[in-house]
């Protein structure tokens, strides 16, 4: 039984135990770090989706109100006897709707600051982002000229392609993988930006190329 009291064996066993405990502690610390990092990213993704939802809600009312007034299917000032006063109030309402659309566009503009840390310059994510941004600019310009928002092949009774596109954008945010090493918050290179814009044009065409085409995400 003398080996039980061998100082060399005892020291070897002691240090082996210490090394195993340190290794376990390092593995646990690394696992905790990875878990916390992923949880932080999931939280950022939830906040991003909330921002998309807020943008969609903020845009819905002014866009629909503007078109309804333009189509004369909604006249909140019909009871006003003074025709000139009624027309002035109608123009004021249209102007406020344009202001609300511009404000919602600003909300959407800042989303890219939240997108890049999670997805980098992901082609699918930014393809939808570019397509939505293009549509918002067209809507703003048409409202500024008092033109209808039914352009391309849309009609009053057709599917709202724009909100289908927003739904698809939200879905891409939910399913696309996070980037391992986010790039700095800077404008992408010219080649990358050209590719993102090209894909954005493809996404845009898929939703607004014609009423006869079945839209992505549409159930018929």
C-alpha cells in the first residue's frame, strides 16, 4: 500500500485533476459565451422584426387614405358646405398623408443599421430591402405629383403586392443565418452594391411585373 503515499503519484494525480477542472471551466465559459452571443442576436432579430412591423403599420394608413381620397371612395369632408374649404381640407389631408409616408420611409431607411450586424450584406435580405426602398421612393414621388398609387399592373381589387413583399422580407429576416463576422457599418464595395441592386430589381419585378403573374407568397 506504499504507492498510496507516493508523493510523485499524488502530485501527478493532483495536477491532472486541476488541469481537467480548468479544461471543463474553459469549455463551460466558451459555451456560455457562445450561448449568450446567440441569445443577444436572437433578441436583436426580434427587435428588428418589431421595427419592420412598426414601419408597415405606420405606412398602411396614409397610403390607403391617400388613394381613397384620390379615388373619391372616401370623403371625410363631404358635410362641408363650402366647396373651396372642402377642397382645401382635402389637399391638407393628402399633404399630411405624404408627410406620414416620408416619416415611415425614414423608419425603413434606418433598418439597414440593424440588418448589417446580423446579416452582413446578405443578398436575399438586401434584395428585398432594395426592392422595398425603390417602391417607397416611387410612392413618395407619385404622391408629390398627386398621381394614383395603382401603377404597374395593380388595380383597386388586386392583391396588395407591396405588403406581400414586406411579408417576404420579414420571413427572410426570420430564416436567414446570422453572419459570423459582421462587416463594419460602411457602404459596401461598388461590386457588392451593384449585385445587391441587381437582385433588388429582380425582387421588385417578381412582385410588380404584371397582374397576371402569381405573386410570391400569394395563395390563389
